[in-house]
């Protein structure tokens, strides 16, 4: 009798596990991979051409920053036409004439097919001391800041 009760409870446990596993798999398949692209439009005062600073996030902990000429928030970053950082970055930027000056802790590759009339000049800063100093003084240096905190206030 004891053996039968144990085998019934094991069968019930396996059935419940299988059921919930099937529900979770169906949910994941139905939802598909999820991602979010948040975009911030920028342009020089004398030039109407727009660039877009974007934060691409997926899952719980994956994100990266990129600069694009496209306003789309549905297209994922493309390293052939966008300036893509390898991770999420806080960017400090300003326009000087037709040059977009960007300060960041990483230095991405600027692709040849980045189609913009702006000259993009990217300079790395020391990620520890430079970030602290820039976070405190970026406005007095004529820069604006872009990063995850850009969207926290919205």
C-alpha cells in the first residue's frame, strides 16, 4: 500500500512539472524575444539633419548604446551603418560647427557607411575619474549627457 501511494504522488508531481514546463515554453514562444529601443534626437543649432542616440535593451541585463541616422525604434543596431558601443555607455556630447564631439569610456568603430553630414569625433575618457568629473561638470564644459538616466525622468 505504501509503495502505491509513493508512486501516485510521484506521478502527480511529474504531471504537474510537465504541465507547468509546457505553459512556460508556450509563453516564451508566444512572446518571442523582447527588446526595447529608447531614442533621443539631437542636431546642431544651424544644421537640421538629425542624429539619434539610442539605448538598446534586451532581457534583464543586456543593453548597449549606439548612434544612428535612423529615427526607427524597431530596427536593432547595425554595426555596418551605426556607431555601436559594446555595452551601455553614458555619452557626453556637444556640437562644434558640423562636428559631433562625443566623450565616452569606450571607443567604438565608426563605420564607413555611417551616412551623415556631421563629422563624428569620439574621444575616450578614463572611466573612473573621468566619469566622476564629467558627471559633475559636463554642463559647464558645454556638453550634454545621454545614458539610461536620460529616460528615468520621462
